[in-house]
C-alpha cells in the first residue's frame, strides 16, 4: 500500500507496519533522538522494536504504548571512554572487534532470524553497521538515520592506535553500503558510504513543561542564574567546589553518583530527570559536545559552554554548528578542572543564540521511513551498492578530515580589556594606494624576507589582523599583539627525506632537502603589566592576586584540520618547581592533560628546554602566532618545522645567539622528551640548517653536517603525498626503533663473546690478521651506532645470530636493557628484530652510494642506479613493517610509468621512488629526469592514484632556505602605512590603476 498524498507529518495509516530500529551503544544522544522518531511512528499506528543497550526509562518516559518493544542487545560499542572527556582509541577498536567482528557470523544469523520472526517491514539503524547487512541477508530494506558513521570515526583510531584493526573500517563501510539511503541530521560528518542522502531538520525531544514551571518545581528564584552540568559522567580526578560558580548561580548536576557530596550551590538531578525541560529553563549549559546536547541547546536557545573531547571526530562538525548559531563557548579543559568557570559562564549568558531552522526532524524522518516501508523509492537507481562501496573505500586512503573548512576558533577569544588600540592608523578612502604585499605595512628593523612569497603572505596576514572585519579564524590572534611594539618573525621549512629516513637514530648518513612549504612564527615579548590577556587567562591571574606575572599565549592557525584546540595559554611559572625548572617528564604529563592542546608542547616546550639546558630565565610575557603550511601527517616534518620556527623566534626575541646545529639539537629534545615522540635529529637539522635546492648531508652521530650536495641540473626530485596519515609518535615507528636497538645490543653481546674466545686463544696464534680481527671486535663490543657496522661484517659474523623477533620480557631477562633513552620496552609485546637491524646497516651504505652517484658523470646509468637505491630502501621499510597500501601503490605506479613505452621513447623519465621519514604512510620521494615529460608523468601519476583510490595526491616540489639561512625579522607596524603600492613608484601605480 502506498500513501497517495504526502505530508510533512506522519498520518495515521490503515496498514500496520513493523519497524526494527537498531541503536548504537555510544551514549544516550542516539537513544533520545530515536525516541523522538519512534514516537511519531507509534502515533501513526505502527510497531517499533528498539534494539539497544540503553536503559528502558530513556524510551518509556516519553513513549507509553504497547506498540513499543525494547530488545536489550548490544551490537556495537561506539567509542570507549576512559572518562567523560577521554576516548581510548585502541580500546575502542579492540572492544568493537570483540563485540561485532569476532561473533559476526553468529550475530548475522541471529538478527536475520529475528527480523523475519517479527516480520519487519523496514530496518532502521542509528547507526549500527551490522544491522544493514543483517537486513540485506533477511531481504528487508534498510535506512540509516544519523549525523556520523563509525567508519569515519574509527578511521583516525586505526591510523593512530591500531593498524592491525584496519579491516574494521572496510567492514563497516561495506555494511553501510547495504543501506538504501541515509536520512542525514544537521551537524553531519563526511559519510562516503552513503551516496543517497535526504536531509532533515534537528531531531529534538519536545518540551513537557515551561521554564517557569521547572523553576517552580526546583524552587529556584527568578533572580538565580541556572546552569546545567551535563557530562554523562565526570572527568577523572575532578572534585567540584563551591567557588567554581560566581555568586548568584546554581548548578544542576546530571549523572552525579549517589554517594557524592556536592557544595550548597550545586544540586543533583534525578537519574530519570527529563533534561530537555531543564535545559530550556537554564541560562546556560556546561558539558561535552554530543548530538543530543547540541540539538537541544540550539532548539531551546540555551548557550552551551563546552569542553572538547579528544579523538572523537563527530565533534568538530557539531562545534561548527554551535558557533555558527552563536550558541557555543569553548572552555579549556584545565579551567574546567581547576574551577575557572566565571569568565565562560558570563560570556555564555551574553550570547544571543539565533537558530531558527526546524526542530521537527523526528516527524520528518518518521514520515520518510513510513513512506519507504510502503515501497517508495528514495534512492537513485544509477548508484549501485558496489558504487557506494567503492566511494566508501576512498575513506581508507584519506583517513583524515578534508582540508578547506572554516576553522572554528572560539568567537569569544577577544581581549579582556578594550578592543584593539585605536591609535593605529589605517589608510583613508582618499584614492590613495594601499600596500598589498604586507611588508610595507611594517618597518623592518632587522632581517630580510628573502623575497619568499610565503613570508610576504604571512606579513600580509599580520597586517590584516588589525582590521575590524577580521575573519572568525583570526580573532584569537588579533588581540594578542601590541602593534606599536616589536614583533619577531621566523620561518622554518619542512623537509623531504631523499635518503636516510629512519636510519637516522642508528647514526646513518642522511640526505635531506628543505621543501618550499614552511612554518612561520610571530612572537612578541612584553612586560606582564602590558600583556593583552584572554578573558579566562585574566580571570586566572586575578584569582591569584598580586601583581601581573608572565603568561604565554599561543594561537595556532589551521587547528581544526587536526581537531586540536586553536589556542593555548599558561602561566610561565607553571614551568618552575621552586627555583628550578620542572622535569621533562612533568612537562610531558602537563601537556598530556588535555589532548586537544597537546600540540602546544611542540611550541611551549622550547621554553622549558631553554630553561633546562641553557639556564634562560623568562620574566616577560610571550605572545606567539604559529602558522604552518607544512601539511601534518604527510611525513615531511611538520612537527620539526614548528619546533625550529618556535625555538628560533624565542631565541631571537631574548637575544640568544644559538647556532643552527645546536638549535636543532635543542628542538630534538622538545620532541623526544616533552612531546614524547622518539624521532632522530635529521628532521630538525634539515629544517634549521638546510639550504634551498641542495641536499643537506649529515651523519646522525648525533648531528654532524658533512656538506651540502648540489642536485645536478638534469635530475629532479618530487614528493607525492599518499593521503595516509603518518605519525612518528605511532606504535609502529617506536617498535621498529626498539627492534634496531635490541639488534645492536645483541651484536655487541655476540662481539664480546667472540672477543673473549679469541683473546683466550691468542697465545696459540698471534698473526697480524687475527690481531686486526681483535681490534674490529673491540670496536664492535662498544658500538655506539648501528650504522658503524659495515654490511659485510654483519653478514659474516652476526646475521645468523639475530632472531626474526623476540618477546620484550625475554629480551629484558637476557640483556637487561636496550640502551635507548627515548623508548620503553613493553614486556608483553613481541618485537621484530632482524629487519629493523638490517635496515640501517644497509641504508647507510645505500646513502653513501647515492651521494657518490650524484657527483658522478651524467648518464642514464646514473639515474637508473639512483632509482634502484630508492626502490631498495622502500622495500626495506616494508620488511620492517613500516609500509602502507597507499605508498606501495604510488611506488608501483612509478614503476609502471618508468617501464612504459612513453618513458622509453624519451630515454627514461622517472627512475625510482621510496617511502620517506617514519613510514607507515605519508609521502613518497620520486626521482627522475629534469624534463617536461617527467613533469607530465608526475601529473599522470596523480591521476592514476586518484582513479584507484579517489584521493588526489599533493605534490611537493621546489625548495626553500632553512631557518638558519633565513634568520629572523624584527618588525614594527607603521603608525601610518604608505599610500603607494608594492611597486614603490607612484607613476607606475597610477598607470596600473588607469589600465
């Protein structure tokens, strides 16, 4: 039966339908919105069987009907949370595997039988993957209703915490591809598994009581400000205190435990309290972002003070929606825990939420579901399930948010006092010419822009911060500088790992090229009494009392791409323990408190390293703006460029004369000891010491520059991004490093055994050959770097003695330690040893050969040999377990193009490729002939990769100077910018205007 007349609502039907509605096990928000959709279906006379792990009262408090059936089954687990704000990524993947992957066959059999037993007309999922597949097996249509899908959420978890679980993402995407179409809710994430989409308004639970009635029931006077604390559990280590609230406020606490004692201005809500009514009656809400809290805050115009959760990819999209409708205020997690609530609450009640769109999404969705069950076809016939699945697989190669979205800097990050200094003049509208380059808006007191376009653009962005129409992304930065004071600007590029890679921590020779993309830092040092503080930072200072103290404020552009906090601030006294700096371990724990702000360790960590290593004292406040064009997760040293640019700016502003090599070593300490990433030093050295269009040749023992190698004019290198996110902080990189140090320990132990035996037998035969062997063994017993062992010595004496792998516990029992200060052996883990040991020994030889070949005579054999060395390096990475599907595909495509007829007709174009940096994704380095045909083949490589994966690779080409060569700029904004353009000639400017 089909309904002839469509309506917005769900009309009573003469045909009784049965809906099976599956609800994910993640949070109450899914259950509450399902309740609203199910209510409309039941009101239309249909049966709804809810499959859920949520408590019954979530449904029965709103739906009192015999047509509601609750089946308590949990078929997925969502994101596992260590506490209310912390997601455990690896635990999430492992629990999903236990819940939905291992028992998959049994689940499908049971669900198929159950669906047939209740004679379901339609399966609805929010957003349980296996429900879609079970529906297909039962021959029943299925629809998803959601704002996110688990393939998108788990994709980042897979790359960051558990590559061995990557099949989960594929399986979820495949399950979703059986869904007929998606009813998409506002604040949605990218969901490539669903190609057919219908958008509906917010799904929001209706109100039962007015705000006045709620306040009367709670006995709250009208003049008391109400805030609802809605976290679904409290952050770990939290102890609420009376002083957290300003005078005249009362906080209603959801989910408080029965045995928890609360201060008098905090009041527990009953566990079954109907929160929509309470939210509508409150002046604001404090909590974590989820669909339920966001939708109800918007619908009932309740300003929402939110704290970021780490590693939950749904959040940025909901956050954008909140801030777009002027309904959101972001609170720093540290201020939540320590009770600095006042500035956030006061800001919240000053907002004017402006969401006026529909809140009848439940009714709309129910109507669509009813029509679908009657047989209406909403899906596009031209898009098959296979097509949708192919598009879903694209996500596996992206595994990160797409760039280009508006970055959600909290709108309220404005200066605590007056607005921008009005004494700064701006050009009038008198027909005069404005400078467009940005440089002419400043007096350059020291340094040179080197005519670098990105530096000119950065200065232009600084000059634009003064304008009142500053973009939302830059409001946080607009108020941290005193424009009449000096500002220091530094620049540090990323790097392309041409040869050497992970062998750097084993002391290899490496060849690194600084790339065109770079990080810029603008820094101002001011007396604390003059420092422009954000409101929450000012409140923190006021609470301490006394005279102003030094504060560090940092703004990071582009933060939303990595779902990190856009700003960071701290009192510099937090780095002190009495009269001494805190330890690196304490600093690492400090920055780890809030994963959304952990990025600040790369920047602020430079201050602690300078305190600890050089005894520098910081008495002035510091404001920093970090703007990096070096893409994150591509294996081109985005972190090193941030560290080097930050350290350079701090050093310049404080008059510290630190050489480029020493600065790079200090930056490595930041990453090793404060960030906690076990990288070698080549990244920082390339960023600090490199020169444009040259390869920095360096022996990493620990950082000895042996020269700059010119790239011959007939040779060219490119970097090609695979789209697979790379992280040196990932588990695979660290385990390979541990394996290499284990191997070195075994070699030294074996050399010691051989030396003992040979020394005992020396009296029998003391010829010169044996004496030379003894000297070699002595060197090998005290081996400091694995790369100092030659390949032939390794093969002759040690190769057969190194095991393929060894359990951590067994290694520690036999060898005590692995002598690596930046990694820790997990006793429960099994470590590969042979491949990680072989790689640096042979890589050092390959790099030396590569360097020698670059200076040899030009010939096709030269390029062929160079390319072969790259290929050997690539496959050695893979043997260590540091490969990836995307980088392997790119290398294979280079081989296809190399051996194509078109390449042979040109006498060769592309000659070799390898994965770079820490591996496990990231960028591939390609070497070829410097000619037009090679450039065309790189474009062809892009197209073929996009066709195969859906991802268009970014191409890194070009080079730029390292931070040492760039130096620093010291600038001050002119009170009155000149009224000529960047050509510097009025006549030329007039001619240009007339033309």
